[in-house]
């Protein structure tokens, strides 16, 4: 099904004003960002066409919190994780993907997983049954929902030759130490 052209869901003057309050200002964090997000959701139901990191993006304001957070404060949204991705993805044909053998991929440079507490179900099968050639050079995933895991994904991945590059309240970045 063909999507409407970019610009079809252009922001109104009010939405542009709300975005200007949050983007690249102190209002783009914490309680202020949440308040602006609430006003934005009230002012604009459905998709919103905007530019994010210099690229056209269709943001689903009411349906995807991560998209909304990125739109409201793009300079700080997942900055550390994006820096890890930029560092570890080769500029000439790097692979950033997952569900991979079926797609014909032979390697993964960076894997970013955000499955809200199902990391054990999404990742461990890759390491247990997938070929080692598809084990990512770098894996970035949420650990803030680890209480839902049947097995500790971070411990299991580290046991397969990965080390922690960084960790914050929500995410952990792991790098493979063996080829």
C-alpha cells in the first residue's frame, strides 16, 4: 500500500511552536518534555511529518513514545547508543539488522534491540541456534526490564565473548571480543 507523500501530515503552527520549545532547549527533558508531549498529543492526533536528524520522518505521535521522544529532543535522544552505532558501523556497507539468515545476511555489525522486556526471547535464540557468523560485533539492548527475563541475557552474551562498552539506567552496549 502506497503511503501519502511526505508533507501530507505537516505540523500546524501550534505544533511547530511546541517543537521549538522542546528541541535543543532545557524544556526537552524530564517533566517539561512530558508536559509538552501531552500538549502535542492533544494538538495533533495521528502521524506527523517532520525532519529528524536532517531526514524526513513520519512520527506516530500517539502510538510510539520513542519516536515522540526523539522528535521532542533529538540532540539527546539515545545519544550514547547512537554514538556506539556510528563508531562500530563501517561506512562502506555496514549491516544493522536482525531475523538475518532468511534475509541472506552473512554478518551483523551492530544490532539494536528494543523489545520491552522480551530481550531473552528475541536474542538468546540467535546465540543458541544461529551461526556465529551472525553474532553481532556490537549489541545494544535495554536491560531496564530484565526482571521479566527468564534468563539473564547480559550474562549469557558476556559468556560468549562479549564485554560491556557502556551501561546506563536503560541500555547496555556489548562488544564482541573474539572474531
